[in-house]
C-alpha cells in the first residue's frame, strides 16, 4: 500500500515536469542492473531518473528507484521524451546515459563496471 502511494506521488511529479497535455503519451520503464564482469544482478542500486528539456538540460525534479534482489526496478507512466538515467551502486562505477522514450514499454539493461585506477601526479601509478 505504501509503495503504491509513493509510486503515485512520483508519477504526478514526473507529469508535472512534462506538463499536462491531453495527447501526452507515457512509457512503463523497467530496468535490470547487472555487474559487467559477472552478469550477476546488483541489488539495492539507485536508479535516478530526470527529464531532459529540448536543449539537453536536466530538469530539477526527478525520481529515485532502488533495485531488488534480482537487480530489477520499474517506473510506470514516464512521459515520452528524453530521460536521463543515472545508476549508482557501492563498489561499482557510476553509470549515466540519456534515453529517448517513444514506446509504451521499454526494458533497459545496465551493466556496471568495476572502478578503474586513478592517476595522480603525486604518487606512483596505480597497479593494474
């Protein structure tokens, strides 16, 4: 019950971003987040969605989802158009990409990579 109420609030937030129009179309998005190296699901990853305006600028309002034990999460009623997706998980590289939503249902599979070595002018190069 609480989750359904939260989903409704988030849906109305996304609708307010895009504005209300009689001919607006909406997409049911589902995500699968996996580790690139093993193909195993990433549980409790944060999947953050933001609308993107016609100039490519991220809108301030958005929503945050969490993956379940199988690395899955979903958002219903996301307005058609560009959406910026960011995925954050402990111990893995942050992922970000823009998607153009123009269909009633879409599943997006995201493969998170291990962190890469960092280079510094102050010390030894990282070990590979």
